[in-house]
């Protein structure tokens, strides 16, 4: 049985500069970014708050040291929290629940390392998604390896409506190739989503067809 | 650290070069430590002093250089000396000197023109310090060879006053520690004329080849570095001629050359490049550049080299240098390494080969990228 208090307690042992905030479901303090060989790179002060949806979503992270410039290009939300991943990616990563230590080590610290890189190069090491729906589109186009928005909507609707072919049937794309050898892999990436989420996202995507 | 280091600091049109073989002997060729945060172009002034004291060794807790070589006494080669280097008896080095992190020079190398007139304030401070050290020799003081008191005059000017002062003259090989050997090419006697000093110090520049061996028992060096201050075309012509006449061709070879006079045209010709009818480089200059070894590199210690004036640096000089290199990527301009806004020293690590070291910001950037890559999310987004 998951316990957020126990999750926090276990995690703080690994990050002694982070402390639990009194009377709040939040932790705060310094997070050192240390490369295993190159050593210390930088320190950020962070406030990590847990919402009701946690652990099925990322906790909210505010970079309180304000080293990251508050401009749109730096992916800081209007409420001052960091936006670390595009929504569907976060949903996929959190669908079975996450652990705080994993989040700090695998999401937050690499994100802050990305910000250190930005300070030096004025760009992100692996690029970034555009803001809002445009960024969502970029994510879906990457996953489907297609720039055809209408086609992507059709496929997403097939997923939602459970209209996918069987393995040995022809793929829906008209290639005359068996589905299992054609688009099955790409479609499978989205089968883990709740259909209600996908339905909502289709509506969002359609606003920028 | 088991490699030799050679570091060229970004100081706009000036020189500051540190040689540090793996026996940790330190040799600084010229210095240019500017005040302030940004230069006239709005680019960051690299904190030479901070980096220098991180790079050199300490004795009794105080920073020191084994050798400081002043190629010639122009301000762009000695700026910041008075403030940042200790002057006086090292036994009297006090708390305030320590607080200011003043660097003690064990052995000072200058030419006799340091005793001439018309010097900038920093050169005057070197002159005063040189006089203090010379006085110890003249008085045959028991302290003349103590730490922080040694001096060598480079070149011979025939002046009787300096006859008892230890010197190194052109043609002489000077061993420094287990790995480093300097071959003195210049200044020549004819250029150490005090009456001419105020008008032209460049021609009196100390010119030397520094050879570094990979192992102390090696008989051949792994790297040859060439420093020539602001020596002009005539001096290089003479150096070439004398070396070839004496079968000293190997003393002309270089793996790394600090482009003379901040990459100005004066290395190639005495005729200003503006004279459109005479833009040809002298054969002697080109011939010297042919002594560059495989994969040789040239460092232009100057402002960003642009097509337009002022000179130095000079774009036409750069073109001539690049023509002589195996690759245009072997030509480096200190002011834009690796970014014009935030230049950092050009550092070579010398072991069994000569490798360029990543700058601090490159190391940080690459380490950050590696850490970012370990994440499960590669790209940020904003709703």
C-alpha cells in the first residue's frame, strides 16, 4: 500500500538538503546537480508540492532560487512551476504511480541539468516542445513519425473507438501490409492511455488542425 | 595531473601565457590583468588573476611563479603587474600581500631595456623590482640566490654595468626542471639600444623556443612552443638566417606558435598592409612558418580578428598563418575561444600527444548534457 509520508521519508535520506515543510504536503531545500565525473555543476533551491493526483502525476516543482529566468522560452508555467514534460508523456510515466526518489533522480535533476546546459548554450540539449497545443502536436507527430495531422486524428480516434485491425489483417493506413508489421508499434504506444484522456486530447488537438 | 599544460589567456590585444610542465614548475610569459567586468566591446573580461592563482603552486601558503618572462616592457605585456605581483624581499611578504594574493616571482627574466625611460607604471614596478634584485648581486649579498630574489638578463647589450648579472644570450639553451628546455633566439645586441627604447620596444622582444619532453629521460621533445613577443619581421628574418647558418633548424620548429605582435601584419612585412601596391609577405616570414610541424597550431592573442581595421589584429596576417597550417581549425583566436561573449583560456595538455583541453564552460555544458540524457524526459514543454 503506497504511503506518501513513507515515500517522502525514504527519499529525504538520499537528499539531506531537502526538508519536509511543516504542516504541508511539500518538501523544499537545495538540490545539488553533481556529475559523477565532472563533479558539482550547480545548486537549485526547489519547492516540491504534492497534489491529490500524486503519485499518478509529477509533483509540482517551483524553482525558488529563481536562477531560471521567468520567460516563456525557459518553460516555467504561469504559476511559477516548472514544466518538465509534455502532458501525454507525463501521463504515461505516471500511469502506475511514481516514487519520489525516482522522480527527483530521473526527471527533476536531468531537467535542471538541461537548464544548466541552456545557461551555457541558450538552447536545450535535445530541443524542446512548443508551448500549448503546438507542442502537443509535435509530440504526437514524433510518436507517429508523421506530419499529417488529419491522419493522426483518424488513428487516435480508431484507438478511442477500439476500431484497430487484428494482427494479421491489413493495416488501416492502406499499405496492404499486415497491421502487426505496419503501424501496430506506433499505435501500441497509446494503448496505455485512458480513452477518456485521449478523447479530451483529440478535442484539444483539433483546435489547431 | 601527469601532463604538461600550456595556457593562453584571453586578454584582447596583449599576451599572458602560462607553461606548466608536469614537474609543476611554472613559467609565465608576459601578463595582462585588466580591471573591470567587460571590455570596450561589451564582452566579459576573463578573470586572469583568479585562474592564474588556481593554476600555479604555493610556497609557505603563498602563490608563486618559478619564472616570469617579460618579453618587452610595453603595457600590453605587463598590465596589472604592480597590483598583482609581489615586489620586494619575499621574507617581508606580509598579511596584506597575502590578502591581495600577490604572486611572488622566484626568478625574473627581463632585458636590459627594462632600465630605460618612458615606461608605463607597471613596467616601472618591474624595473624597480629588477633593480632591487640586481643590487643584491652587485652587493654580493648572501640572499641574491634566495627564493624571490633571482634575476636573469636576456640578451647582451655590452653595458659594463650588467656584466656581472647572470644572463642568457641568443644561441643559449636553458634547462628548466626535468622537462622544459628553452632555446634563446633574441633579443640581439643591436636591438638593445636604450636610446631607441621609447620609440620601439617591440624589436627588443625576447624570442625563444620552449621544448617539452614527455619523459625526463627522453632525448627528443614531444612539443615545441614558440614565443616571440612583438618581434617584427626584421628580427624573424635574422633569427631564421642565424639559425640556418648554425645548422640550428630544429630550433626553428614549432608545434604551437604564439603569433607575434597579436597577429599583426608586422610579422610579414614592414610595409603597412594598407599600401595596396605592396601586400606581399616577406619570404623569410613564410619560410619561418614552414618550420611548423605536423598538425601545428597558431594562437593569435588578440581581439576578435575582423576584416576591417584596427591592426592588430590583422585579418590578412591570419590568412597567411592559416595558409601554412594543416587545417584552418588549427588557428585559434584567444578572444573568441570558445565564445566571444565569455572567452576562456586556450589550454593544451601535452602527454604523448598535444591535445586541446575543454574549457570550463565546455566541460560544464557537456556534463550537463550527459546528466540531462539520463532523464526519462528529454524535452520540456509548457502548457
